C-alpha cells in the first residue's frame, strides 16, 4: 500500500477548518446586526439631517419635517429581517464552534498514537463537494482510516442498520445519513491518497455509543474508545 501522500507533513490543527468557518459566520452575523441597527435608526437620522438643513433656510415656510409612516414601517421590517439573519448566522457559528471543540477533544484522545508510529492528518480537503475529512490516520502497518467526528450529545443506538440518538426516553433520527457520508469520505481519501483501502470510522465526541463493531461497513465509536479501536485494528 502506498502511504507517501498521506505521510506528508501538514500544518493544519484539529478543528482548524471549522474554527475558520465559525469565524466567517460570526462576521456575517455581526454585519447583519450592524445593518439592522442602521436600518432601524435610518428614518430618525434622515429626519435629524433634514431638520438641520431646514435651519439653514429660516425663511422656509416649513418649520418641521415629518416623514411618511411607511418609511418607518419599511425601515423597521427591513431591520428586523437583518436581525433575524444575524441570529441565524450566530447560531450557525456556535454550532461550528461546537463541532470544532469535538474535533479537538478527539484529537487529544488519540494524540498518544503518534508515539506508536501513527501518522495523523487533520482537515484534509476533499473533492466532489465532500468538504473535508476531520481526521485521516495511517498505522505503522500501513492501514489507513478516515474519522468523521460528530459532537452530538445523548446515546447513539442502532436499529435496522440505521443510527438514532436517545435523549432521555425519546429516540430521534440524525439530520443526515452519517454512515453514508463517512463511506464517501473514505472512498475519496482512497483516491486522493492512492491507497488500496481506507476504513471509515464515525466518532462521537460527546455521546455514548452502545453498539459494538460495524454497521453498514462503518465502525461507530465514542471518543473514549477510539484510541483502543485504532490500536486493535492496527
């Protein structure tokens, strides 16, 4: 198996890509908040400016200026729209930060593998609209793994070859097919790194995982058992 490309040194840190994404989203949120404040204040600013202009013409028959009500309404509606957009991007940024924290926690959990001869790469950019692979590992035995990190909470269970999350007594499906997603990542890493095979692993940084072994060809594991699994697989 060829591991030359995989072993190239990378300066990317765990969670770096998604931290950058979180920063971009916060900038969008702050821009939207600023636009909301400006739009809501705009009619009052215009009225003040026009009143100041009127003072330059004391002989003017108009001693006061009143903007049409529709100006205030339109400005308020537009401002609220920008505010809601800002809140949306702020929540998305918080979600990205949570994901980055999960990747960083998992990276710490497997950091000791390096002393055993493992090569670990973070945030590998993938083609075909797959974003990036959170973690790619190469063992001393030249076996390759791609690890997709999820920061969901609760307990992960399997039923009829599908994953679900238990929150209390309630069972919920995940928002995406994570198994299919990491399988695609494994195939793409295999092509980009010119490897014979890449094992897909789905790792949960905050959730407890009850299932053992593989489901649909994917190992599903919680953070505390990831290092053990990788050493076992070799």
